[in-house]
């Protein structure tokens, strides 16, 4: 969920910079006012205060465009392309970080499940104390946030288990084998 918010913010930043430079909206030196910002400052405000700055920009966009028609503020084309390129790369990085973090999340669950499996096999299954789980591997998702998994033990045996994820918590079950 957090990554979706960052994608929205990054896309909003790209839009604000693109739109302000395309419409020649910018800081007019002889005018004062809260909305009298350069494209860069609009973009930074969108990043830091997205919940306020982005709607503020959208609400006042037509007024800002009208003002820019009277007193256009140019951004050099080379700078515009560089900034838009950087913002595009930021969007790509945010998207790919989400893709790669999904695998990391699975890996964290697998690692965190090992001591839980050990607790279950020692306390509920009365296994020999020398038997330990050494690896948990998530399998297919059979229902929303419910996974089949395999727990590999140090004696070479494997247990079929299920893992249910609820928010930040997860629950391990070892069905009858």
C-alpha cells in the first residue's frame, strides 16, 4: 500500500513539473503571493506536502495558466528535459522497488516462520528436541493471504504447513501429516 502512495506522489511530481514548464508557469519576480512559485518549488512542495500542495496546484491551475499567459516564465529546454528525465527515473525506481520488495517480503516471512515451526513441533507435536526446522519455503497462495509452505527439518524430513498473513502478523499451522 505504501508503495502505491509513493507512485502517486512521484507521478504527481512529474505532472506538476511538466505542466508548469509546458504552460510557462513560474515565479514572477515583481509579484508576491503564496502561489507564486517556480516549477521546481511546485515540484518540491508536491513531494514534501503532497496532500496539500498537489490539490492546491490543481485547484489554482487555471488561474496560474492565465497569469502565465500575461507573464510567461521560461525554463531552459535542456533543464526541463533533465528534470523530467530524473523524475521519470524516480517513478521507475519506485515501481521496481515495489516489485523487488515483494520477494523480500516473502523471504522475511519464510525466515520468521522457522522459530514458529520449531515451537510448534517441540510443544505440540512432541518432537525430539534435536529436530529443528532449518528452512521454510512459501508455495502457492490457495486463498487470499493464505499460503501452502514446506518446512524442511534438519533430519531431512519435510512438513507441509500453511501460513496465513494478517497485516503485520502471520500464523503457522501444521496439519496432520
